[in-house]
C-alpha cells in the first residue's frame, strides 16, 4: 500500500507527529524515542514530547533522572512555568525533550486544553515534534491528536492490540488527522500471527515499519537502538520511517561522532 509523505509547512511550522497505541505495552514510547533520535541524527531539529501525563515514562527511558526535572509539561500546563523551562537536551544537539512529571499533584493541576497552544509554541523553532501520546481511547489522546498533523499507530500483531488500535485510528480520522501508517512491533517474521497484507486490509492504512524481536537489541537501558545498534533491523526500520517524514535518505554512517562518543563513555545497551 503506497504511503504519502507529509509536506512540511511553508510557514516554518514544525510537522507534528502523534505516536499512538490502543493499549499500553506495545512499544509506543520506545518507538517514539528512536524516531525522534533518528530525525535528529538526520539533522532535523526535533522535539520529543511526553503527552502521556498520567503514566509518563519517556524521560526515564532516556536516562533522565526524575529528580533532575525541575520543570515539566505538568508545570507548563498548570500555568506555573514558561514552555522553554521544560525543555532538556538529549543525545544530539538537534534533539530536545519535553517530559511530563511524575507527581499526582502536578497531574491534577494541569489544564489539558492548553496542550495545543504549547505545541504550537514549540513548533515555531523545530522541524518535527514527536508526541508520545497516552495509550488507550480517552480525552488526553484526543487533545494530543487534535494538535497533530499525522498519526503513527504502533501495534503488536495480536487481536487485542488490533481491536484497540482501530479505535485510535477512528478518533484520528474524526479529528482530521492524517494516518501516516502503522508500525508493527515485536513482529515474528517466521510465524506471523497477522500478515502485513492482512493488517493493511484491516486498517485501510499502510504498514510503514515491521520491528522484529532481536535478542540483544531490545534491552531496557538508556540508549536508543538507532544509536546503540545502528546495524540492527529495528534501526533500519525506524530510519525508514524517519526518511519518509524528512523526505531524505539517512546518512550511511547513521551515528554521529558525538553519539558514538557518548556510547563509548557510558557503554549502555539499547532501548
């Protein structure tokens, strides 16, 4: 099924990509991080935003210690801080992270209706904003989608994930968000529960990446697979999606000097 590449905004506004899933545990956050890093490695100014405010873990996955987060999206949406105060650098000079907080108090203070304004603010100084959205079918997801141009749906090849994913796709269509495509995560190439063509027929959307289980690649440490395992199938598939978004080929030496230096210093495994 052909994929229509997104067109970047003429007014220098960032392309906003929501990464969604019908349920937790599909690998949505891990994919969001890897996609953001891949775009940054390709020279695109990228913001990774954790909009899963109730179950936030994006910053933890990236090795950012919670106690170092003086300001997060919680405080911004509560009107207690300016958006720029909630931005943190990670892995690459082109990559910035806007984490959500971990406190219940901060979560309860948020005015979620401000999310679109905050994303619009950040979009003036970025090429791409990748939003790690809340899993499920809820108001928080709707607000994230309403502020986005495109949806990437991360699914596991099982009936529950497929059923819940359809609801997320339908919400995106109601909100007039372009369905960029589906990422099949933890896909067993030898014994697929659903084939690629079955998934595309079921959703009416293209499968843009198939991420297999790769022992030694999917270890839960603090460096994304696109940096820690650039020769892996997972990294290649993520870069394929990044190329689709950016309209350019990734450099053959996909890890920058700074990124390789960080890996050598910290000797960490992949997420």
